């Protein structure tokens, strides 16, 4: 079986700090939970990928539905600014992977898929904010790209708890595993995995042999 990678999505100051331009309420509490899982992943040598977004200062690459808010707040998530930095609690260490995205999904027009395949990863653990947007988009694309997915229910968050929970239910319904941070940490170094790709390959090979 392949490896499991730990993804941290959009845990930047302009999303997480109280009063930030695109604040997700409760994000700093989520950051503290992610920190516990991150430390465990570092201890067990799981690949760690920090996914973040940058916008150009003039807003020319901002989503069309976010452009007005971006201009109203005077810009946000701009490379080289304090707001664009990953929160202090989750600062990347040397050797951890950095992926910059421009849209909701961590996979959309980024090198994430090719990086994970090069590392031999077949399962991702998704954390970060916020659940109905970048987390959901990343989980859907991971599923479409044949990765098994674990979502940490208290390592993700949204502005409204009911929205968070509804999206977690949707993710579970397409096959993502839902775990708490404590459950995930206790499962290391071998988090649960169904080996779905290997199963499908075996089934295909067996049917092929049976038809000869």
C-alpha cells in the first residue's frame, strides 16, 4: 500500500485571526487541534503538505464571486504580507511541502496531484478551513483522483457549525472517513485505509483471468 499524506489547507492569518479580512470564526481553535495532529505526523514521518492561497495585489486573479469583498477590504492573502502567512501555530518546517493554490480546491491547477503520486501517496488526511469551500472542494477532487480520504472533524471548521456538520455528512456519504484528531493520532503510524485501488486492480485481474 501507498503512504498517507497530511494536508493543511488555508490556515493563513487573513483567514484565521480574529478580525481578519476573511475570518473563519473559530479558526484558531481549529489550528490548535491541527497542531496536535501535525506534531504526531512529524513524529511518525508522514509527508506534510501546507496548502495556501495567494492573490495578486490588484485582484486580477481573485475568484469572480470574491472580488468585491477583496476590494472592499483593501486586499488580502497577498504574498509577502503578514496576512498571507501561515498562522504561527502551524509554521512549516524545513522539508515539508508547500503548495500555492488560486482557487477552492488544493488540486485545481496545482502540482499537488503530481507531488503526491511522486511520493507514493494513495490517501490524504484533510484539515483546515473552511469546510464548505476549500475543504469540500479538495475532498471532492481527491476522490475524483482516486485518493482515499480522511477528514478530521475537529481539524476543520466553518463559520457556522450546522454548515460544517452538513458538509461533513456529504463527505462521509461519498466515502471519506471522518475521524477526530484524537482518533487519528491514536491510529498512527498506520491510519485506517481500505486499499481500494489495490482491491479494484485485483478484481480486474481476476476477471480478466477468468475470461481467458
